């Protein structure tokens, strides 16, 4: 019989992916399926094109605990990416937090040891804020205080607390990935061009950053390998949307932020050494490597050493 350590070293072979029709969920579903994992893809709507061969599709409301338990049956891993938007603040908070709880509770009841949940750098509180404030320090690492003021930011903090609770109670691995704005490279290039044309206020609250969706999907896959415990990790691109040096941007827009380490050139002001240490994740995709319409591929960008 395999030891507990050996069992935990095995990658999940049947994974529930929620929000599977979304921008990130569709890429995660494809990536896992291409690697030979059986995927149970859950969303509120069925795929219009019939879906991907070898993927099981389920239409379910994640606020219904019975429906979630049925969807998770037979799985040994969960990637929870679903989010609900377009509601009032009260409904958005209630729906998103209950969905995360239901997914983790069903996973725990089913004996699943590996869960990944989509969190956000919005948990730090700077992006959606009624009373704007600067980060206490930069690079911003996972130990920075979480100071949410809006319903979405608060829901992500609650989701992380929920994840830690289940990790502690059931000896699960729960990894909360703090993504930035999830985008494809063409979208990032458009945002970078817009920022260059109007450089002053647009992106200062979210520190001029982004997460390329292919990198985000790779982080989800790597997070399924974490053996145990709760981990909240920044997952962002290695660079910013700007051609202006990041230290100059911080000095201009966040003069009270303490600088705890030199940020070279246009490197991201979000620290990602913890994701490298725990996941082996290094962001590889950047909008700078190929101009839109120029053809070619996007080359890897070096790791940011903090």
C-alpha cells in the first residue's frame, strides 16, 4: 500500500474546474485535458460548440450545495475559478463567498486533498477603494496587510480565510492564487498603448500590472501539485503595462510607499518569489516581446529575483 507521502505526491487525475467557460477556466480546462487529466468542467451555461473532447461538462449553480457535491463526485482535485458579477454589492459578496465555501466543503467531504481557488490582488484593497491609499511598501508581498473596502475585495479575503479553514481542518492543500487583471497579450498591448497615451491616473491604484492568462493557467496546474497546507500567492506578469521605470511611477503616484528593495526597469512592483519557491512558477509571457500583428512568438521573460 502506498504511503501517505506517496499518495500526496501524485498529481490529481480527475479535476473539477469551476467557471470553465470563462477566460481563465477555458484555458485551464484545455491545459489539463491536454496533459491527460480527466476534467469535469462546471459553469452556469453549456458550451455552445459542444465542448472539448474528453471533458465532461456540467451546468450547475455553485450556490446549491447538493449540485456542487454531485459535480465533485469522483474527482481528486478542484480548481475553483468561478465568479459572479453584475449583481449588487450585497449579492456579489454573498454569491461569491457561498460558492467558494460550497466547493471547498464538497471537496473536503469527498476526501479531496488538492484545491486551488482564484483570489485576487484586490484583496490588498488598493484597487476597489472608497478611500484611496498607497501600498505600505513595495515590492508588495503576501505579508502586506489586506485592507479591503469594497464587496469584491472583501469576498476574496473571506474566500482565503475559508480556504485556510478547510486546509487546517481537513489537512488539505488549498492554494489561493492572487491574480491581477487576467488578459490575453493583445488585450495587454491595447491597455499599454492606452496608458502611454494617458499616463497619469488610470492604473496607479492597481500598480500598472496584469496577469497573462496562459501564465495564470500554468500557475493553476502547478498549484495542484502542492502537497499540503494553505498558501496565498501573488501571480502577476514580470513587468508592468508602462514603459516608464517602475521606481519612477511609484515615486510619482505613491510617494509615501516604503521601498524595501530595488525594482529594476519596468519590473512589476508585486513580489513573486513565494510563488517561485512553492510552485516553481516564474511568469513567462509579456506584451513587450512582439508587437501586435508582427507575428512570431512571445519569448520568456526572466524571473524577478526579490
